[in-house]
C-alpha cells in the first residue's frame, strides 16, 4: 500500500517568486544548491538527476502538480504525485507540499528530505541579500511599470476629456452660430416688417397731405369766384362818365400876352 504525507513552511518571499523559482531550472538549482534541468512537455530532473518527473498542472502563483520519482524507488513502482500549494501570509508565502503514492516504508525518509534538502536551502535563498536586492529592484520595476500604466491611463483619459471638451465647444459654437443666424433672420424680418409699415404709413400720410392740399385749393377757388363776379356786376352797374359840352353862355377865357418889361 502506497504512503503519503503533508509538510509546510513559510518562505520569506511573495508567492510569485516561489512559483517562478520552482519551475525555472536555473533558479531551482540556485534555490536548492543542486543541478536541475527541464525538457519537453513539462519534463524535468532535480537534485543532480536523483529526481525526475513531469509538470502536469501549473496555476500561476497558487498551485503546481508534478509526477515525482526518485532513483531509489523500487523497480516497477509508478511515479508518485507531488502537489505544491502557495498561499501568501504575513511574513511571506506558506509552501504546502502533499506527497502521495510513495512506496511503502519510505514516506518518513522523504518527509525528512523535504525539510533538509528543500525548505532549509529555500529559506536561506529567499532571505539572502542577493534575493532581497532582487526583490527591491523588481519592486521598483513593478512600481515604475504601474506608474507608467497610470500615466498612460491618465494621458488617455486626459486626451478623451480634451476630445469631449473639443466636441462640446464645437457643438456650443455651432449652436451659438445657429442662434445668431436665427436672431439675425428674425431681426431682418422684423426690420422689413417695420420698413413696410413705415412706408405704408408714409404713403398714407402723403395721401392725406395731398388730399388736404387739394381740399384747400378747392375751397379757395370757391371763395374767390363769387367776389370776382360781384365786382364785375358792380362795375357793370356803374354809369360811364359823360363829357360836358362847353357852355355857349360863357365865353372862353383867353390869356393875355405877357407884358414886356421896359415897354
């Protein structure tokens, strides 16, 4: 009957780093201090060839499932199954290993081996100054990337806001132009109406003035007409002066010649 066990340890690193180091052959070798290789379709070897298997499941930063077989497995015994679960906790990441399908009587040896050949060197690796510096650089890179994304997002939003504002300004200007045109048309229409009204009033006033002038002339003609006719009648009635005939009784008066002086 196969055996199984579960072990766990908190590593001073984020889950992302533990996940990447476990699956990357070069970093896995640095983490454990033994050579590691990777092949096609998830195949791998670890601890200088002592372990071999294949990665069947890799859920980023949370879960890895691998087949696992050591060189000291009895002949014909199938590979065991190793499940690595990563959970971020205060102070780092809890690495929980469940090892199943082990040959009978070997579970204790492998449980001890996980602590001695993995958890201890892994803790030193992630707590080393080199790894801390790397974490700091990656944190700066991540912060810079986020800042760049934030700037790009802000720039995109600002551009969209400017475009919206431009559209609103254009819309407002177009509305103002339409209103100005409408008001101008109304003003022109009103001015034309007033002009027509003024012309009509002027025309009516002209008619009245001409009518009044014509009426005065007619009245004047009526007043002066009868006077002229009466004068003519009076003149007709006045007798014409007659010349008096010289009286035969009175002799005509003759002037004597002027006397000459000295005669």
